C-alpha cells in the first residue's frame, strides 16, 4: 500500500517514514538537544497552550463531559511545566538505541551481537489527556522513532498547539520534518492508521476499553495494548489494620481518574476490621458497592451488581466483596481483572507467595498501593502507558520497550 491509499493520514505517514530513516541514525546528543529545546519552548509558550486548552475544556464541559474526563483534559501552568520537565527527564535517561542485549563469539569465530534498534513509525491513539502528546513525542524521539499522534477531538486545539511548539523547536535543532505528526481527530483517521501496514510499524492505544477493543479488533498493524485498569486490592486475614487502611485509601482516592487506581476491594472473611476499613472509605467520600457481607458490615454500602465487578469506575466508587479465602480472591481477579495491577496486603509469607504466583497481571504489588504502577515511580522515566498484553512488552512502556533488535553478525571472510 502507498500513501495515496490513505487520504487522511497518508501524507503524514509518508513524512514520518522518511523522518524515521534519519532518526534511527541520530546520535544521542542530537536527540537530547532537541528534547531540551522542546522543553524550553513549552515553557516559553505556555500561554498559547493554555489558551487552546481552555477552549477545549469549555467545549467539553458544555457537552456534558464527566468531571473525570475533564480532569484528564485540563492543563494549567503547573501541568505544562510538568510535561516539560518530563522531556528533560528523558535527556537524563540512557539512550536504548545501540545497546547490546547479548553477544557471543560462535565456535566458528563469528561474532554475534543482538543490538537495540528503533521500531520506525509508531502510531499512538489516545483520549483526552494532552500530556500524552508531549510524553509520546519525547519517548518516540529519544528511542529514534517517528510519532504519528492521533488524540481525541476534545483535545484537538490543545494538541495542535502542543505539536506546533514541539515541531518548531525540534526542527530548529536539526531533526527532520515529519518526526512528530498530528493526525486528524476523527474516527476515519483511526481506521486509516490501523490499516496502514507498511507505513506504520506499531500502534499503541491509550484510553478506555472501547478504544482499545476497536484498535485490537481492526488493526492490521501490530498493536501493544495498554490502559484499562480494573485493579484490585486484596486484604488478607493476616493484614495489619493500619497498613491495610492506608494502602486501600491511597489506591482508591489518591487520583481516581487514572488506570492504576483501585476499583475493587477484596477482603478475607476473617478480617475483623472490615467495618473500620469501610468507614474510612465512606468518610473519604467513596461510594461503596458491596456484596451481602459487605452490606451487613456497614450501612453505607449499596448492593453490588455483576456490572460493578467489571467496572473501571475512574470515580469515587469502589466495589467490595468479602471472600472465603485466597483462592477465591484469585478466582475473582482472574475473572474480572484487566491484567493491569493487583495488590495484596498481608503479613503472611505463604499468602504473599500464593498471590504473586497466582495473579496474572503486568504488576503485582505486595503491601503497596496500586498507584505505584507507573514508569516514573519505577524509575524508568516517562511512559506511553502500561502494557497489559504479554508479547514484546508488559508493564510501563518506556524507552527500551519502544525498540526492537537487530542481530549484527561479524566475520572475517566467513562462508557457509
């Protein structure tokens, strides 16, 4: 297929493809200079970005957009400074391109090296959050890839302003045109992106379940799934009450509109402090949707439905189920979890071992909040998202995960 087969994205994809051939050869200092210039430009033109963002937020609010989504869409000076700082943080991170994953000398004298190389052109489809525009562009650039960015219509003014700032700064430092491309924010552009095999090397969806489902279902381009976080905290019979309360409150209420917020609380039937735990959540403003045992433990608990176990609320709501034992908790997570982050609170080594071995997720947290599943918190720097699939990359998608490998075989006249 050629660019002409994709009227909405073809020209941008062709520019990105040409840019990717240059980006893969650039030394680290050139890429770092571009990232620094992009960060400086964002700070210098914060007012332009915020003006565009205010128009997006006002339009979204007028359409009745839920507050959780408005929070993802909204920028202020501190958030702009934060994404600029994320670009600077990328400068300090090691460049994965050229890293030798493994190497050896074969018995016949051939030298074998497996070397990290850029993937090429990466398409990112995402919803609401304009900070993803900057994070994705920076991560792709540092890892030697060109970025095709398809944000949501609700953030199109903001994304247009951000990409204008980033591309102008990057090109002034010598990066090729097409390194960062913003695609039209309509449904048809996503369809074209998903069909652009040969022009696009990878698509990463970052958003809600319906977006990810569409991308996985329709794409002819390889996909890394990210995002949906139906995360659980299991409070074991051997849990410390104070620790359990602190972890559950943090996992649920620290920031409700993110994928690593806890949505379901599972509690062992022998936990005597269940009423105290539910009181703490209710006092924090959480609406509790629970089974019959949870309802009996606290008057604020409303009946849970099957839908509650499956829901990523992204709000001050939490499902609560009392389970008979650890296997029942694991069975619940296996049925309803999204493979993102699962946590256990326990002082029992046996329970912890059983949980970590039995849970199938990108991250398993022991006596720690699910809110720690994050590239920055893991020390990886910025991330495009949390991969919940199992091939190539799982967990935070940082710089190394945006590369592939090439085998470099060096001989001295070897023939077979």
